[in-house]
C-alpha cells in the first residue's frame, strides 16, 4: 500500500495541526491552515463536539499521516509494540521511524 498522495493541506486543516508534510510553503506563511483555521469543505466552519472515540481516532490518523504508513502497516507495528514489555505508545514511536 502506498502512502497518502492527496491534498495534504486539507488533511492538516481537518486535523487542525501541522503534519510536517509541506516544507517551505509552511515556513513562508502561505499555509492554508494559517489562512483558514477551520476544517475544509462546505460545512467546515461549524462547531463540532468530538467524542472520546473520535479523539482517539484523530490521534491515530495524525500518527499514520505523519509517518506515511498505511493502516495495515500501522496495525502490524502496533501489534509488535503491544507484545513487548513497557509502555506501548513509547515503544511504537521508534518503530514508526
């Protein structure tokens, strides 16, 4: 499975954070996230209340997009990190890099 190759600024706006995928455009102050700090799309300016599950999913999606891995790869790495002793999250980060 290939990494995500679609419009990355749309992802950044949806998640509300800089994913580090744009490089120089981000540094020049031309980022869409700075110009429009709301979600993309026709209904992006509505306030949304995110559930606990939604927050967890959003954090997982951030990690996937930042490191450029697919869902299948991410699950395999999570399974490997979970099988080791210690904090799963702190073990998973070096595996992603």
